C-alpha cells in the first residue's frame, strides 16, 4: 500500500506583467501528482495557463501542512 507524503513546491507564476513567487504544500502519492495538483489549483483559482507557471523545486517535507504562500 502506498504512503501519502507531503511535497513542498516552489515556483514562479507570471500574472499579467508581474512575476510572483509561490510556495505550496500538497499531499500526494508521487511528486508528479503533487505537481499536477499545483497546476490545477493555480489554473482554477487564478486563471493562469500551465506555460505561465515555472516550477523551481519539488521536495518532500514533514507530514504537517502549513499555510501556503503565494498568489492570493
């Protein structure tokens, strides 16, 4: 059985003429699933295309989820 992990994803998103940094903590089985979730959340909430999102790093973190930092 697979273990659910918490991944921290750091990146930048271009919204209009501005480049905004963000950090999201996401629960997922694999890093690819966590990345897909970030694309889905940013695209849904901020109407940002995938090509406007630049992922800088994906790292496994502690199992507790904290506040996300980034575009509001």
